[in-house]
């Protein structure tokens, strides 16, 4: 099964590169390929099969009628590829690019959700803290890129004379304070250099670097998606982030409900997703509050949502979340929850029935 993933994933990445310019905008001409066509094209690329005319035809670009639909189709297919370390590197490079840069909102949303799944497979808890400092310039990234390529070529040609040269350049790449674009470029380089095979022990430093860069790109893209201009993408970032960054769950759920997010289109998608996640999974763990304090805080926040009467979906989701958070009998009637809150408040004040307090 892993082999099929390795064979299919490069085709999907190729097609995604064909339908996008480097800045993520759509292209109307490209050389899209099917899985078998891509595989055979690679087999024949280094031969004289068919002559120059055949080779030219294999590289001919055609009009792409629906770049957005083609993008989404290949994003979904790439996400379903059976994953090993090679496929994970390809997924990270494509999803971390398009989750932020693609101009098609639905593709950004799907890439962000896919990054949430990938984050668990990559085990971000093992990711090294990113180096601090001013991001490495494009010229600095190119220098690292060139040195990485030349070192790998030397190691492959004369592995017995390689020493620790590959480990040294891999260490310099790790130590560089890269932005997302720089990390993506170097991740693509490592994936390209390992495309023909994993290389055994001699290329172990390169495989480790690919994994580290995949983690770094995943983290940076997910954090960038929190600032997306569309609420659906931010909602996807919230859901993916709860999986990728478990220690931030309480903070992010609260952000989704109370941050005004001025200027964000479909801002309600973010708060609705937070309520749905609370209803499904319950309260997150918090280091700053006891379980009782956390339950009280969220109960009051959810009741505020009911009092605001945002819309039907928010009300329904808030009622379900309250049932999960409080353990009380579920009901979708907001007036029941508000009456329960008044009753609980009266009991806590010692002003139960007969004390003159309002019920």
C-alpha cells in the first residue's frame, strides 16, 4: 500500500504545480498528467524513447479549463495517498504552500484540514524550536540550497569519502531562521534529492532534514491560516490547530468565540466550529484553571452565546455544547438553559424559592 502512495503523490504535486503560479494564483495553461502518464513519462525521460518529437509532445502545455476545480481535486487526492516519510514530505510541501497562498478559498480550507491530519502523523511534539532572528534572505536560502544539492551529489558519487559533510550542511539548514517560503524551498529540495530513492545510511541526514522541514512548514502554515481573510479557512485552522497544538486548545477555542475578527468574511463560521467542537469533545484541559473554574467559565460564555441569539445554528450548537460541558440533560431549547442558569445562580447566592429572588 505504501508503494502506491509513493507513486501517486508525486503526480498530484506535479498537477498542483501546473495549475498554480509560484505565488498561488491560478494558471490557465499547463501540462496536467494522469498517474500512469506521469509514471511512464519519468521512465522515458532519461531515454530516447520516441525521439525528440515524442519528448516534446510529453511536455506540451494545454489550456486548463477549470484550474480551481483541478486544484481541489488534486488536493483531495494527495490527502488520501497512503503516507510514508516520502509522501509526508510531499504533502507538507504542497499543503503548507497552498493553505496560505492559493487564491481559491475551498482549496485553502482543505489544505488546512489536511495539515491537521499530517501534523499528528509528523508528531509535532518532536519538532525542534525554530531558530530566532531575522528570516534568512532569499539569497541566503539559495546558498543553502546550492550547497545542499552539491553535497548530496558528492555523497552519492563517492559515499566512502563523504565523511560528515551532509550532516554538517543539514545542521546549517536547521540552524537557519527560515520563513515559510524559505522552508518550503528547502523542503522541496530535500524531497527532490530523495525522489530516486531513500539512499540508505549515507543519506540518513537528508531524510532527517526532510522530516524536520516538513514539521516546520506544517507549523508555520497552520499558524498563518489563523489570519486567513475568510472564516471557513479560519474555522479549518481552529479544528486543525486543536489537533496540532493540544496545549493551546483552551486559548484557541476562546479566541474563536470572542475575538471580533473585524473584516473577516463569514466570521460566524469560526465561532460555529468552536461550538461544534466543544459539543463533540467537551472542554479542553487548561493549566491556568481548575476543572471547576474552567467549566464555570465556559458555561457562562456559552450562555452569553444563547442570550445574543446569533442565529439558529449557533443556538443549537451552544445548547449541545452546554449539555456536554455541564452534564445536564440535553435540550435544544435555549430558554431551558437560561432558566437552569438562573436557578443555579439563585442557589449559589442562597436565594432559593421563598427568598424573594427572581426564579
